[in-house]
């Protein structure tokens, strides 16, 4: 069966959720349950300017003050350490428009995990502007993907449609997880809880198909 993750590559909880998902899949594989994983687009900031904006200004405006934004970053940093992540918010200068990054994920095909991971690392650890064409094209080449389509609008309509579909389906937060197209849960819950959700849903869907 196929798990699909609705996420945005500038969402730190999506990266934390990705780590928990990896652990959950190991637990399930030990029981003989194997899943493929896909990624659906979502934009935390659908109205973000094409070139993005200063992260410090964006965060202060969103959360009311720079102090409040820093406190939230500290909480996320601590949660990330629990799963081996080193969030470097101090390196991030801009909050990008993520359409381009989602288009690269789309170019990666049905198994885009390596590209998703590279984009997360580029943004949260290296502080790169993953809304910049040159940077995203370089990541594409690094992942053995032809970056040429990124210089056009190929895939943009599909990404916007996917984002819109998620909102119309009632999704208001990410990461959100689906199995065979059925919504299961939202949030970066621990691996054992994730495994329990997928195990239960797998059994229900398998029984229906029997």
C-alpha cells in the first residue's frame, strides 16, 4: 500500500515527521508490512511573493514579535535534536516561495524521497534559498535530475491544484498522512504511534479488499 505525505519543505515539523515515518516504516517492515511513500504538495504560505521575503520580518509578523518567533524556533530545535536533526535557523535569511521546490519533487517521479530529503537539508541545515532557480537547479543536478523544466512553468499548475485540493479536503496543517488516498492523521507523532495508525488502516483496507 502507498502512504502519501502532504507537506511543505519549509515546515520543520514535516522534517521531524519524516524522521518518525522512517522509524515507523522499519517497525512495520519487521512485521512484514511494506509501504511505498509519495509526497503531495502543500504551501504554508500560498500568497508568498515569488522571490520570498526576509525570514526575520516574516516570522516577527506571523508570530507577533521576534522574541516569540525565536522561542518557537528553540522549541523546534529541541524537538529536532530528539530525532538527530540539527536545525540551523540562524543560517536562514529568507522564507521562500516553495512552488519551485515542489516542482522539483514532482520531477523526481513516484519515489522522490532523496529529493525531498535534500531540499529539507538545504533549507534547514545549510540555510539555502530553495526558492532560487539556480539553487534548486543545482540540487536537481546533484540528484541526477534534468533541471531544464524548472526554467519553464512546467508542473506549476499541477502543484497549485494539489495544494488547492488539500485545502478543499479540509487539511489545514502539515504534515498530514494518507494511506491509499484515505486521510489518517496530521502531525509529527512518534514512530510507534504512526506505526499503529498505519497498521490499523492497513488491516481495514486489506479486509475490504478481501
